[in-house]
């Protein structure tokens, strides 16, 4: 069987039989793959902790017809261990890896940009430089953009007329002018729109200076935009702890 080696992020793992696990990975060069990690649930296993969710690993696999087989794992960054100490960041990471899996629907199709974005976002959570809800919304917007669904926050998403505009249409692709406004469009505050644009472009000074109210408004729009394009919501998103402790102190 063909043997390959790659860097990967563990997206999730579930039990198989009495001692094995099926591990879903997002790799740098081979896209999303599913592989069997044999014997990892035994107490004597040396690699069991290395294939827990969020771990950044160097992995060697034998390619199979439906499932690959993991033969070797080396830890690059134990991201999961760091996140496990903070419930808010752990639930945020869960939403991220679920999004990454949903936006890479074809197995073994290279998705380098999605891989790099996910690693960067998980490391940002560990560093704590920015509030976790902001990191999550920035990740969701950028991952959708990579997938081809980049929202517009300045010019009209439908006709291209210069903004600023007052209406946000999930179905229309972002901010829309009065002529292109669709039924059900929201009317977000200018501050929330500025925050969304900052998160998409990586303008962290603007994002970090935002207030709680506009963050919550922006998060609602991001969630609606994500659900529209995924055609159903994320199971993990309602569990995300959006308590902005730093702002509350």
C-alpha cells in the first residue's frame, strides 16, 4: 500500500471496536483524510494522546481504499492540551474544526489554505492575544472566503455600487444597496459592519477596540451567513462560550 507522510490537525476521533479509533485529519498536502489508529485506546498505547482533537502532528499513513492506516505519529504542537484548560477556548476550537471539516467535503482533495488558516486560528486561541469570540468570527469569515463565499461589507454585493450601505443580506452575499435589498435583510449598525470588515481583513486594532454590543451583533450575522452557505448550522456553535471576560473586567 502507498505510504505517505504529512503534517495534520486532528479534527475529531471516534471509537472503532474495542481498542481502535477512526481519526479525521486535515493535512497540509493531502486534504481531509480519515485514518484508523489501531490500539490507541489501550493504556499501553504511546500515540493515543497524540491523536486527540486539535493536536498538530506529523503523521505517517498507509493509504487504503476507504480508510487509511496510521503507522506513526509525532507531536508538533499539543494544542489540545493547552485549550483543555479553558472551556471558552475549547468550545471555540470545536466550532473551528467542525467548520474545517464541513468546508473540505471531498476527501484527499488538497486544501492548503484551509489547513494554514485553521492552524493559525488555533494558535491564536492558545496565545490569548485576542478574545476567543473575535478569533472565531474572523476564522469563520475567512474560511468561507477561501471556500468562495467572501461577504462584501463595503460595496453592494449584488450590483457593486460603492458603499456604505445599510442592509445586510445573507442570501445576497453581504451588504446591499437599497435597490438590491432582498426581503428579510438585516439593518446592522455601522459599528458592527466595521467590525465584520476588520475581522475579514485582519485589522486587529479595530477588532480589539470594539464593544460587546457590536461584537454580539456581528457574531449573529456571521452565524447566519455560515448557516446559509453550509445549508445547516454547526452542531458545536450553540455550545461556544462567548463570555468576553476581558471586556467585563
